[in-house]
């Protein structure tokens, strides 16, 4: 079963909400940016790595965190 979770990176809180309870596939990520809540998607590619979808939706300041998001999802997103 997949899980929702939160992480904090450099003082910024990111909430990950799963869109598939059965397997790791797609997450909505919520973050406060410039006084507004922003939402973007992180989805599994064919190789299993999670990628930011719609880079124009994700605040540019967080694009470099894509591999960190991937690691967090694989570590915290699924019960064993």
C-alpha cells in the first residue's frame, strides 16, 4: 500500500499525496511558495524513477530537487 507523507528540505515543507493506493505511480506535491500553495505532480517513469511532470507548474526553485523527491518516495511512500 502506498502512503501520503511530508518532508522538509532547506526549511520548506513538501506534502506528498498519493494518487494510487496500490503501487507507487503518481503523487501530487503541495508546497507553500511566495505566499501561495502550489501543486505539481511527480510520476514514475518506465524505469521506476519519479520525474516532475509539467515543469512549468513546479516552481523553478524546486526543479533541482527531482532526484531528492524520487529518493523520498521510494523510501517513505510504501509500506513493506
